[in-house]
C-alpha cells in the first residue's frame, strides 16, 4: 500500500452504522463540528460522574472517521480532561496535585485511559 492510500484510509461503514453517522464521518466539516459538540457533552457528563469519561470517549469515537483516529481522539480528550481538572481545582496547582501520590497517579491514568477505552466503540459501529 502506498503512503497516500493508508493516510486516507477509513473504516467502511458496517450494517450497524446509521446513515446519519456515516454522513457525519464522511464530511470533514461536519465531523469536526460533531467532535467538538460531543467532546463538550462528554466533559459535562464527566463533570457529573466519572463514568462520563467512558461515555465521552465513546461519543468522540463514534464520530471519528476510523478506529485509529478514534483512539487518538480518546487520548486527546483524556488530556483535555486532565488540564480542565487542574484549572478548576483552585486550591491546588499542578505540582501539589502530583505530590498526592498514589491518588494522583490513579486520577491521571483513569483520566486518559477511560476516554480511550470508551473510544474503542468505534471498532463496533
């Protein structure tokens, strides 16, 4: 396979993929808008409960063009969640947060792993 063909490769829609979702995945502008919207919805859900991180990852995974892109979007969302956590915790700066070992390690790993794990739903739909 040439480099160009692998770069533009996308996961073909399955029989389970709704038509509107295939349309969103096919159009770059719609996909970008959908990624931003579902990331915001996912962040809102994660604000309410930590299981929202899985849902957030699943949402960004569903609108991603392919499984590798879904995984990258899940990791990126996890990093955004960690930065948002640092900015909304006014009593603690980043060095103080990291000093709370091992609890901070669990928070960092869960913050990145949960959305990435949720984004694997793209492999199904």
